[in-house]
C-alpha cells in the first residue's frame, strides 16, 4: 500500500488504489470531450464533498479536544489546594 503522507501515516488501501487506477484509465482512454467534461464535473463534485466532510471531521475533533482540555483544567482547578 502506498503511503501518502509519512507524517500523518495515511495509507491508500486496495479499494482506493483500484478506484484511482480505474479513473485514470477511464480518463486516458476517453475520446469524447463531452464524456471527459462529465467525468471532470463529477470528480470536482466528489472532491468538494470530501473536503466538506474532512473539514467537518476536523472541526468535530478539535471541539472534542478543546472540551477535554477545558474539563481537565476545571478538574485541576477544583482539586488543587490553594495553600500549597
């Protein structure tokens, strides 16, 4: 499996590799400008939808981490002894 980003450890699985190869071949073999435009339009829609999903997931993850940090700080403040 091909590693996309060594820092984040994302790996392309066999399903993604298959889909990618299928799309590349379809584009290379396409002789119709209208079909090529349709493929480009659909791929643009897919890319946009994925970006929206990624942004939503990142926001949710950041909100969860922020809430956990807030809870940790509150716990430390309420459990600390001010005389120490």
